[in-house]
């Protein structure tokens, strides 16, 4: 089996920074390349780093080929609140970047791809308690619509071309290391930063709003677990991960 070489897209974000650190602990610094559209000095990342626009499919393909990448973690996206400010760009970034990755994975026969989905793929008619895996999904945000469409594209590329793409529908993620990234649940992080900077925070949600949250280290553990599981055991492993969260 060839050695594992990993490229993280959107590594400068909330999940990417911590996931990069964890993957380097597992595979070593030389086998994990972080990338983002930001300058390296604008991130909290150390080690091998490339500045990369995920919409540039040609450059992305060249980098994957040059560095003999075997796995891609595609984390780059415009999140809920930010995408609503510029819906067309949010759709282009979220969807075209995924299609770039899927096509490259197909053509270069990558070992596997990780692409996170989100509870934003659900909607107002989705059962709110003990939400089943397969149910009504009627998102009403650009981010949610792109995640639902992305799930279907990943399934299509797996069934049609055998592209092994793995995913977790993240809820809101709680952490302290990275700045809020514009997600609908990022108020839970923003409130800490604002408390330190200004001593107060005014939340845009009503007082009785309930949103599911997950501690970021638990999300990182789940991501690594699902990506390091052999394909023949992936369904059972996913059930085990889900049970651990309940």
C-alpha cells in the first residue's frame, strides 16, 4: 500500500486548524499539507502550507499530482450566515469546489476524500428529536442547500465512479482556538471572544432557541475515526461513532 499523503483544503478555519494538528500527530509533518486562501501569516498553522483557491481546479489537480496526495480533506466553504450575504458566491464556492475535488479524486484515483456535511441540510419539516438518517430535508439557506446537494453528489460519485467520500453532518461546534467563521451557531464561540474584548455580547437568537452543539475535539475524533476505518467496516464504524455521541 502506498504511503498516506494528505491535503487539507480550508485548513485555516475552526475545524481545519485542529484537524491539521491531529493528522500531523498521526502521519507526521511531512505527509500532511495544509492549504487555505489566506496568507500563512493569517492562520494559526505551522508546518507545510500552500496558499490555494479551491475554485482553481487546474492548480488543485496539479498540487495533488505533484505531492502524490492520496487523501483530501475538503473543509473550505462559506458558512450559513456569511453565505446569506452573498448567495451566488456561496453556492459557487461550496458546490464548484466540491465538484473539483470529486472529479480529481475520480481521475487521479485518490484513496478517499473527507467532506463535512452539516445539520444545516435539514429544514423546518425535519423531525427535531431522534432525527433519523433518512428523513425530510428541506433546507432554506444557501449553505444548507449546498450541503444537501453535496451529499447527493458524493453519493453519485461513489455509485458511478467508486470515489470513496466520507462525511459527518456536524452540528454547531464549540471551541476556543479559532475565530468564529460565520456559521449560524458560531454565536456560541463569538460570545466568549466578545466577553473578553468588550465584556458583553448581544445574540441575534431569541432566548428560547435550542441548537445542538458538539465539542470540537469530539468532532475531530469522529472525523479521524471515520477516515481511518477500512471501507468494508465503514457503516458499522459510523453506527459506533453515533452511539458514542448519544
